[in-house]
């Protein structure tokens, strides 16, 4: 089986730890365990015996996750090694060669590559900047066919930071129902809304809805590598059998820490800290854009640790970001990684002074290239 290069992850994997300023990070500045756990909890963690845990996720963690969503219990939940494994398991377990997948773009391009490698026909629909990064539902409707097996969305969206309107969510559900298709929602940025109002979930709205989430983005805990799927019990049982062939289980310690992080009071504490960081950095970014006149434009993100900027000067996005990395040791994501040249994606979840320093280096490069 041949698989196409996952360009975004390949670039980040090679370079993100080799630059002085990494502004490709799509989450929020990560926690230390000492910031998350009490001294007693830290001691309890050190006393855990390092055996295998429950392979579909600890009973405690799955119960805690199910309580976040409602209309569910532990058997609706499968814990995975990050939401990336969740994406893989869903695609592998539900789609067959010749099936059609209707996929939101721009997007985290993992499902795109996986599906194509499995011989699945990917039919993209596009968020439109002129619609405030909402889809044209007529475009989506035009893609429905007897072979449509799944509609997949990323909401809140990577890289635009947009949140689907209630009307669009209901329209997507209606289309999925009419086609008897699965509706798969990547919701890893749910909880990172700059308005403090948690965006609605697709879970519980349709009997064939499946949701993926995890601790890497909105929770600022990427090192735990904890993700999850929540879906119909029959699907979760089915997906678990595929999980046996991938990682078998997420780490025992990660399950334990995740259960602590997802307790209601800690969860809200995490979200409050992260949203404050995002709001501060977004204001810094907006001021920076204003300083550059009409060279940049963007729709401010509603959620997530990302900003997706259009630039109005003649240079390819990969060339621009490569120059920035090689000449200034500052790393941002090219729009080319999403099939959208003349855009760049900048992470806004880092520490404030670090973020400011990275933007200064981008300004220096633009000045040297006489692009501002």
C-alpha cells in the first residue's frame, strides 16, 4: 500500500524542535505536571505500578469523558493515543475501497491522506472566506451520491479557527441522515473558544454521529497522547477491535492524569487559563497586522490556537516560510500544506513574549524582502 506524504506533519516533525521560535504549534503552551497536580496527587502518581491498563481506556477515564457529553456512558467511549489514532481507526474501520468520503477543507490533512491510501474517493467541500469560513451548503449537497459513506468535519476548524453555525450543523446532519452516512466530527478545539462559550458538539444529534477529541489542543496536554472517540456502542466495540491492531492501549499513567485533568473543576481551570492566553496573543497579532497596512487580512478565529492569514504580496507560501525558518530560525506553516497558497497559519497559543519575538522576526524578513 502506498501512502502520500502528510506534508504538514512531515515539515513540523523535521523542523519544530530545530528552530529558536516555533510558531507552528497548534495548541496552547503545555502544562507541567506540577502545575496540574497537587503534591498529594504527584506522590500518588509516583506509586502507580507500571503495568498494562485497560486497553480501551480506564473505566474511570471513560466514565469521566462520557459525563462531559451526556446521553452516553462508558461504553460509548474508546480512548486512543491522541486524536490522530482516533482519525485513523475511524477511517480504517468504517470505509472501504470505492466508498466516498465528503471532507471539509481546509482541514488537518490526516484523514485526506489515510482515505486516499485506502482507495476511498475523497470529495472535498470548502469553507469560504467570503462566508466567514462557513461552507456553501449547495456545494456539499452536490457531492452526495449513493456511494457517500461519511461526511467528515473539523469543528472548531483547523486552520481557520471558525465555528460552524447551528444552521450549518443541522444541515450537515440532515444530509448525512438522507444519505444514511456517518457524520464524523473532529472536535479537538472544542473548549478553546475565545468567547468563553463552549461550542456545541455533534454528539447526540444523530444516531450515526461520531466525535473525536483529545487533550493535545484545548487542554494544553499534548505530551499525554490521550484522545478519544465517542459514538454508538456498536461502533465503539467495532473500533476497539481495530485499536487492537494499532497501539493496543494508551499509557497507564496518561489515563490516570487525563482523568484528573477532565474533572469538572480542573477542566474549567484549564480552559480559563488557555482562553486568556489565546485572547492576549490574538490582540497582539491583530496589532501586528495593523502595523503592516494592507499586506495581511484575516478573519479572527473564534476558537483554537491558530490564526489563518491571507497575505497580499508575490511570494509562494512555502518559499516565504522556508526563508523565515532558514534565515530567522522562526517556523510557521505554509498555506500550501492546506492546498491554499498565499496564506500562512500562525499558532497563537505560545507564551506571550515568545510569540512577540517570533512576530518580530517575521517583520524583519518582510522588511528585508521589501514586502512591507
